[in-house]
C-alpha cells in the first residue's frame, strides 16, 4: 500500500468511522507484512466501570457470581477513583472470535495502539502457541461460560446461596492445584469403557475358585494392606492412576461426600483454571509479542504517512512507559518487566537475523544473518513458553543491556556471592538461572494425591514434595487444608517430603 495523502485520523477523539479505517489499515500490515494468522476480531468499546467489572471477573465477558469478584471490584474502583492506580487501555479474550475491549476514554492514537497490540498481537499468539492449542478451546469458551453462569445461578436458587458459595470458596482456594500440567491421553469412549468392564468381569469369573466355598467362615485369606490405595471404581469401572497431580479433578471424581451438583461446580472451576494455565506460562512471550507487533505496525503506519507527527509522538511516549525497566535500587522496582524483556528479546531476534555480530553467530548459528526474522519470531511464538524461550533466545548482548547477574541461593551460606557474571560460562549460567524463574513448576508447590481409603475410614493421603527443602507456608496451609477436608468430607493427611 502506498503512502496516503491524508492520515487515518487527525482528531484526538475517536469515532467509529476512524476506528474502522484504522482496523483495516492495521489488518493489512499485520496480515500482508507480518504474515500473522489470527482469529476473526470482535472489537468492543467499554466504559471505565465495565473495565473494572471485567478486572474483577478474571477478565472474562461472562462469569458466575461470587463474593470475591464484588470485593475485588470495590477495591479496584476505590483505588482508581482515588488516583492510586490506572486502568488497562485494553483487555483481550482468548476466544473465537477474539474479543478485544477498548476503553472509551482512550484517545484515537491509543485506540490504534491497542487494536494492533490486542486484536493482532495477542490474537496471533493465542491462536498459534502450542500451549493454547493443547489446553484451551477458543471456539467453545464463551458458550461454556454462559452455561457456567446459568448453572451456578440455578444451584443458588435450588440449594441456597450460602451452600453454593461454600463450595465455590473451596474450589477457588484450590484452583492452582486444579490443572493438568502434562498432556493426558485421549479419553476413551463410553462404549470402549463398557467393553473393558465386560472383559474384566469375564476374567474375574474365569479366575474364581470354588475352593473358597468349602472353607469355614472366617478362614478366607486376609485382604492385602490397601489402606492408602483402596479406591472404589467409578461408574465406568476405571480407577485413576496415582499419584494424581490435579487435586480438584480427584475430589470431583472420588469425593465420597459430594453431590452431583457440587461435582459439576468443581468441574466448572477446574476448567477455568485449566483455561488460564497457559497464560501463566507465557506472560513474557505473550506481552512481548503483542508489544513487538504494535511497535512494528505503528512505525509502519507512520512510514506510510498514515499517522501524524502528534500521533507518533503520543505513541512513543506510551510505548516507552510500557517497556520501562526500573533499576534494582529504584523505588519503583518490583521485578523484571515482562513487557520490557519480552519486547527486547523480540527486537533482538530481528537484529540478530539482519545485522548479527560475531558473538551472535556463535550463539545463534541457526538464524543469525538469515534475514528472515518474521519466520524466526513466528516459530518462537508457536513452539515455546517463557522458560524455554529465555533458555533458547536470550543473548549475551541483552544480558549486558539489562545489567543482569546471578546471586547464589544458599540459605546456609554466611554471605551472598555472585555466581554468574558477563563471561562465557557466566552468560550460560545466567540464562539458565533466569529461565528457571519463569518455570511455574519452580514456584507452584508439587502437591499430589497418593492414596485414599474409600472402603474403610475414608482417609485421603496427600504429599507435598518440597523444592529445595522449602515447606509450605504454615499460615496458608492452615487456611487451605479445611477447604480440602470440606470437599473430601473426611480426614485428610498431608505429608511433606524432600523431592529427592
């Protein structure tokens, strides 16, 4: 597309006509130049109150009622009106069509940025990253949320608000332990399960010995010691393999005290937890990709004469604030800004592809100097998560630019020592150390169901395998254990053991 004689917009205030022109121009660059693959877009303009409401409901357009959502809304609303926090300029839903919420208070320039950022950057990442393809169903999430909202409301009307709220409280407390972290085998059909049950019964009849009928009462062979493994079979005759990492799943399927509506409520919360799990693993990549996309598109629009000088300066001011990384001794520092590091890594891949140094050729021989940065980025966006992306693509140049170094993490050492600096060995150790910090397996406690006695005292056995010998926080454990006991209905034993 050649440069136009007039910009897409000249006024600060947005209009629907200007938004339509911007969407078409941004889409042309995203599809034809960047070669992005996106879901159809649905863009909605929402008010401040609607944005706060979306905040409080896990960022979803539909959600069942729960007191925690209202509490979060009241808190965010009070802080916003007092000027202590700002609002996001946009919010995007991983669905098909991809829903992008734009704040009505945005200027026309900001609306252009967030359309590029959300409707094309996040959209492409949601559609193509392997974690979202494996764990989420963008086509059905809105329909499922509508069902969940109706179902919870119907349960509240039939069983009482307090009883439903109690189940939701316990399910929410266990959401982080309500996900499958590894790919599960496809669920067999009901017909196949019934066939397995039939063969199992035939095998049992073949093995049955009439000899036991001749023994006097009480002379039957004693049962094996199965205190920890005595699981009843479910309705199709299958028993889950133990240990089981998904605590909500196990409670949903095997709790001896839950009613059918309570099991369905747990299933709803578990599905939501699984839906958000990929986002926890790709925060840096997702925001980095969207920021790189909006930066590229906005500069391309300006180069084509479609943005005014005022618009591009407003964009640069906003973009600079988004990717700002405070130093470690800055009062504003809390952690590494995912927008800053993500965008820097995406831009660095482009630099290495086009203008590599000798150091880059040694570290990244597969793509250094090939000039095809679009395919390199699209491959990274599709096939990596934060941990593996840093491990594979963080360059020595960026480690120097961010002034990164590593400290030893030994609680028994009398002093803190620097374990990695800017040398060949230090770069590799530093990159691996930083990557580990983005591995949710390093931060989420490894809690698994190891056994249950459903035919005796109904005792449930859970193990926490401690990472680096760190036990669960005593206060949090005291708050969460009653929720497990409420859903199980009987005694729960939690044992903490060393991961080794």
